């Protein structure tokens, strides 16, 4: 299944139900400006909407090596890739991405910290995700983003005279159970997190890809920010939720 539509700004959204290797095989070399994926984390769990990979190195490598090779092929020379995960597999992922993109193309290991979940009794609570940031070449799009500050009327503003965003992101909260943004999809990520990535590493009219579509956050943010989008998920419900949220945003 493929759904392709024009947005109000003349950009397009191309959304598929398929294995991501199938979609990437259709994409020509040097096509994508930015890839963001909230990948499978290697928990071994059966979530409501998908089966996660087991935390076994051979299984992780078997799944990701062909996919990372395709992502490298389809990225433009000015393109970047952000892969989000937690600490179960980030060490393995770093090694295999280094092998494919090159050690010198590693730019950042971003830590997204949040205060959510239970309290561990025998170790420090795990309260962060890792986002690995690589570029294809040394000539890549990068728009500096700045920290925000809160005024007395509780509105947020870009503080361009202040500090640029560093590699520890503890200012974006996880989606709580009462949030209007919450869609009931396991591991849904907040729009603000994806907005920061897309604003930093793409420009209006660029083509952004997400090959682990999930609840469609990347697609909606691309629509909001006047980017073109292509993405897929092997789970039909993920695409159903994505199309519904895009229709609601349009309304």
C-alpha cells in the first residue's frame, strides 16, 4: 500500500506499508536529505503493535547492517542520519555505523533525558535514550539551534543570544498519559524532539525519511515544517494511525 499526497505548501508525503528494505531498494542513490529513525531497541518484548528484536548481537547485526548500508547509499552527500535507541544496543550500533559511514563521520552521541517510569532499587534508574548522529560527508546541512527560556507569561522563545543546543537534551519531556499528543502507540516520541532534529539538519523543501514510521510523528512534523517526507512501517496499524493524525492536523 502507498499513500502519496501533496501538502498545502506544495510538498509531498509518501507513506507505505512495507518492509523498509523494500522501500529503500526503490530509492535512487543520493536522494534523501535527512534520515531519522526511532529504531527497534532490542528489548525482546512483544509490544501491542510490533515484536521487538532480541538483545543478541548477531540478530541486531543481521537486521541493521543491510539497512544501514541502504541508508548510506540513498543519503545525499550533504545528508545526515539520526538513529534513536537506548543503551541495550547503542554500543553495537555505533560499531556497525562506524564501519559503514566511517569513523570520521560520527558527529554526536546525543542523550535525551526524561523523568518517567519506576525507580530501580539496585542501580541508577535508566532515564535516557541515545541518538546517534552521523553525516555522509564533511559537507552536511547544520542549522544551529539555541536553548529556550521561559518568560512570566509562560510562553517559550528562541534565545538566539544564548547558548546553542548541546548534546544532552533534558528540556524535552516525554509524552505523559494526559497529553493531547498521546495516540496510544508504544514508545511514541514527542513532536518537539523530532522538530529539533529536522530544523537542525534540513531546510524547507528538503526530503526527510523515516523507515520505522511508528505513530507518524516524523511525517506530521515534516508537514508542519514544509519538508517533503517518505516513510514506511511493516505494521498496517502504524500507517493507519499516521494517516489519521495527518488528517486531524489538516482539520
